[in-house]
C-alpha cells in the first residue's frame, strides 16, 4: 500500500477495526519513510454480472442514480435513497455469493422501493420488467392495491386483538377492585363485631 503523502511502498499497520457491520476492515497505517499516518479500508468485492457477460464491482451509487430517476418529482430524500441502496446491498451480500446477476440486483431494489414510494416503484418496475401496455400497469396497480388492503386488514386485526387485550385488563382490574371492596367490607364488619356491636 503506497503512502498517500510520499508514495513510499512500505507501511506498518498500527490498528485494525471492523466497519460497516463487519463487511469491511479499517486499518490505521504508519508510513515507514515519512512517519505520517493514514487509513485504508478493505472490503470483499461483490461482482455484478451484466447481461452482456461483462462483470463489474457492485456500486451503491449506481443504484442511487437509477432509483433517483424513478423518484423525480416524488417526496423522496437523498438519505432515503442512500438507505435503500444500503438495504439492497445487505440483501445481496446475505446470499453469500461473490458474483450476482444484474437481474438479482434489480429484484432486490423492487421490494424496498415499493415500500418507499409506490409511484416511483411503478416507474422503475415498468422499465425493469419491460411493461409494454396499459394492461401491464393495471395488473401491477391491482397488485399494489391488494397488498395495501392485506396490510390494512392485518393492522386492523392486530389493533383489535390489542384492544381486546386492553378490555380484558380493564375487566380484570374491575374484578380486583370488587374483591378489594368486599375485603374492606368484611374487615370493617369484623372490626365492628369485635367492638361488641
């Protein structure tokens, strides 16, 4: 590793730490010639196989650029795009492969983009999946509506069960207070009997 200051070829590692949730290692180095320190980062290179047969290193910036076009005019921030690209990389790396087809990258984008913005998702999917007619868009929109309805029903079921659980708690508390009131009456009654009444 060449020193970025004097271009000397020999350096000594003085500290190593994992970075990016274990996907990279950062090393602090000291140049043996000029003594200055610098940091390097090592990552496992994930290769993407294109349809042409060529391969290139996976690049988050390329994902952000592609998705940004689909998000033009939509309320999507740069931070959200960066998080989406990170999620896509995590999904792909979790498969444990050194090389993935570009189609897999596109499929990994669709899920997070659908959650982020449905209009941007439709734009991206129309290009990625090669929509050729209005029927393709209508089918995808129907799929989005069905997924949204299923999510609503699931949320309603969960909130209903929580509400019922809350009612059960309230009923239990009422029973507890009834028992306490009955206990108090017994204690008072016992106390008054003990006083000779």
